[in-house]
């Protein structure tokens, strides 16, 4: 890439990303000699003489000699970054249309569903040149001095916010706040920062979001109140203004998704996924979120079964972000050749096909390792190799056979857990094996076969009950019969009903908890009762003690009860439905829910992997793919030319977008 030279020679003062639509810069450079009279177009989404135009022209003058080809600026006034990018993406006849845009457009996956183009598919970012942060300010009449107060105010009524343009970085930032915080904002677009600021000064709008350089003088004059700057550090032009992170809303550098997402730990790892529904897609999701290039290999006739399952195929959109899809008929001789060609180029191949299915196709481990001795294969099966290995299995069957359903349900009524925990667990353990195999490959130079079993995962999860049976010599009893409170030796470890028909689980597991609990709930007589001065005493006294406790808690609403437990610093948890988690304050504040494009233009806020690194963050780098969406792209990377790819499509060996 020429990004280093471009960056060094560009004398630009705004945060700008130079984008190449339809193909990377090297391809344009390599083929420039074939098109000596055809200029490369640079689309600028603002009028001649505007800020972006002033940036693009000197930049373009230095770009043309690097490419050895003319670069023609084409202004698209009034489009704004969003629509202008769409124009650039859809009107690149030779794949050489270039576009100048603020990097907020390409680095915030939360906004993808609102964009009229796909930043990751339609463009390749070439270089960043310069930076200036965006800030948020309010009219002095607005009763809010910081973000917390502004969010509280917006709960009482929506607040209007003005920005220069539609689809510009300040606009997208405001919409991002709508998606990821408690702010409720209504957008008012303006033709530039000046008119937006003028209306904010006059009180016609309550909030203005624009580059801080445009706001600083008005904030210092007391005509506007600065709230915060969207940056990883305070702005040099106005260091007294706090950052959003300091105000309790984590953001990454310059208002973008973390640049470290480009340095995810598995970047460069290539993976083939032969998966469907949950287990296989979960395994590759973990690798994909960590930076691997995952190619989902699907049957052209419908693809992953999850695409057609009840519930608007919703699970597909969770388990298949950050992947590419290629549709190949693996039963066709030419399809087999295509797959084996791909096998030679990857590090990992994983599947959750039925037992023996890959062997019957000629894709068993021995056959694949001959094509690629460094290949690591992961098979997610119902059972590890042994007497049961030929049996097909499912998550629910594994829970039944593996003892988990017995322990979960009431006596005589084994109960499946309320999520596909065995599929997900087996996939996770399988990936642990893959990561260990990758480390071992560094020493041996050889790949290996990893198998992860659903049944064995369930067995692993009831290990404590197996150990208890050995220790006591007694048969296992369901948890509902044992009573977790009695088993753990804790007198209060129960669900409690509230006055608004909700439930809250409370765990008083120590004498310190008990003291604070009694003090907060006015139960001084219970605290003074010597029969209750230990965990064992409270367990023995549950029959008469718990009704008193329930009487004290049951007259409170769920929120009131939680507030008192919070003050007492006693362990508690409200019982939530999964849909309620979409608005959970902790998940929203920590950015744990990723805005993900779903069916029919909807955006789902779906969980990240449940761990955090101080060196990188997770994001939706690719939307969940359409069936065969990347067939042409993947086959071209494997060395097939356009005629060969088209012949395979015509013969229906592969399927793909046109």
C-alpha cells in the first residue's frame, strides 16, 4: 500500500480517510498503464471551494504522480458524507472511483444500518490524514451542565440537535449517541456548521454537534455551554472541555471504533467454516471476532439452515457477523476441486456436520492434511471418538444424556436450559483446542485434528455432582429438590416476589451481609436473635425466618427492593427476560452490545464476546453475509480468473452475487 507516502506528503488539517471503491489502490496502480487516457475519479461530497474540496485538491495533486495516472475531482454538492459515499460506491465503472470522507463513516459499525452503502464491502481505506475532534454544546437555557444531566433531561422529552449536513460525522455521532446511550435526540440538518451554530446561539435548537474549532469562541464567550468532546484525549484548542470517556461514555480515539481493531490477535488467520445453525457458526464467530478471515462454505441450495429457521432467521445474524460466504456444491466433482483449492490456502477448517459426512465427501482429516499438512481441523460432534461416536446428537439430547437436564428441572421433569449452552460450550472448548494447536504448530510445523463433543461438554458441566456422588455414595438429586440454599449452607439464597409482580434473587452469604441486610430492612430483632448469628443457624431457621424476610421485601417494588439491596451491598439480581437486556444500563454503558444489521433493515444490539482486552476491542467489521455473497471474491483470491469463476457459476457448481 502507498499509505505511508500519501500520509507523509499530505498537508491536511481535518480527520479524513481516503477511500478506494471496488478495489485496492495497488490494483489501480498496477493496471494504470492499461488505461493511460482514463482518469481515476475522486468524488468529493461537497461543493467546489468547500472544506473537503480544499482538502481534496492538494491531496489529489500529490496522488496522481504516485499512481502515474490522472486523478479527476468530481464534486457532488449537497450529498453529505453518507449519500456521497453511496454515489461513489455505486458508480465505479472500473473499480477505480475514489472518495474523500470523514473516517467516522467507515469506523463505527453502530451506524452501518443507517448508511446507504457498506463501508467494509464498498471501500478500502487507504490513509488517514490529520484530525480534529467533534464536540457537543448546548444553549445556556438547557438545564444540563454535563452529559449525565443531559441524559436525564432527555428522558423527560426528546432534545433536538443540529449538525452540518446529513450523513456527516457530527450527524452520525448524534445518531450513535441515540443508539448507545440514554440520550434521546431528534436531528435537525443544516447547510454547514455556521447556520447550525447560529440557531443554537438563538435558542432555535437546544444542542449543536460540530467540530470543536467552530464552537470554542462561543463556549468561551458564554453564549454556548460546552458539554464534552468526542476524543480519546482533551482537545488542545479547548483543554478545559472534558472528553466523553471522562463523562462516563467510553469512546475510542477521535470518535472512531478503536484503531486497535485493525490489530486483532488473530488477524491474518484464515478459516473455512462448514457449519450450520449454532455449534459450527459459534466456533468460527469466536475466531472471526478475534480478527480471523472466516469463509463460510454453504450449499448453494439454501445455505446454512439457520437462514430459514423460525424467528425471522434471527440467530443467523448473531452467529455469522464478521464472516464471508461462498456457496459451493461439495458433491459436484468441480465443487470438490474448488473446496480443496481453498483448503490449501487456510489455517483452520471446522465443521459440525453429521458423523461421517465429510469422510463420505472425501474431506476427512487425512485427505485434507495431504493437501495442507499445516491445516488444523476442528470437528464438533455429538460424541468424542468411542462407542457412541456414530450417533447423531443435538444440544437438547446432550443435556438429557449428560445429566444437565436432570439437575436443572424439578423431580421427574428434566428440563433443557433456556439457551443452546451445550452447542456454544462445545464450540468454545473446541476453539481452545484450536488455539492450542496453533501454538503447537509454531513448534512442529504440523497441523492436527481436534474433536469437541456435545455429550462430553454436558458431562464436564455436571462434574461437581459426579464428584459429590463419589464422595457421599448417594444418587444425584435435582437442584430443585436439594435446594441451593441448603446445599451451599446459606440461609437466604432465594427468589423474592415484589409488589409489582417482579422477582429478585437475594443471596445473604456471610454474617456481614446479614448485618447490613437487617439494618437496611429494619429487621433489628432478627439480627439480635442468636439463632441467626451464623449461616448454619439461618439455614436451620428458614421455616420461620424466611416468612419475615418475605414480608419485608414483598411490600416493595422491584426497583425499591434493588435500591435498598444496593445500599446494603448485599448480592442480588433481578430476574430479566432476554429482551430486557437490550436496554440494560450496564451493557449499554460498557458497549457490550454491538449494533448488527439484521433482516428487513433492522438493527439488533447483540452481545460481544464476554471478555475484555486493554489492547483491542470487538466490532462488527462485516455484516452477516448473504448466501454466496463473496463467492467471486474468494475464488479470485484463490487464483481463479473471471472466466473460470463465471463457468462455475453457469454450471451451478458455485453460487454467488452477480
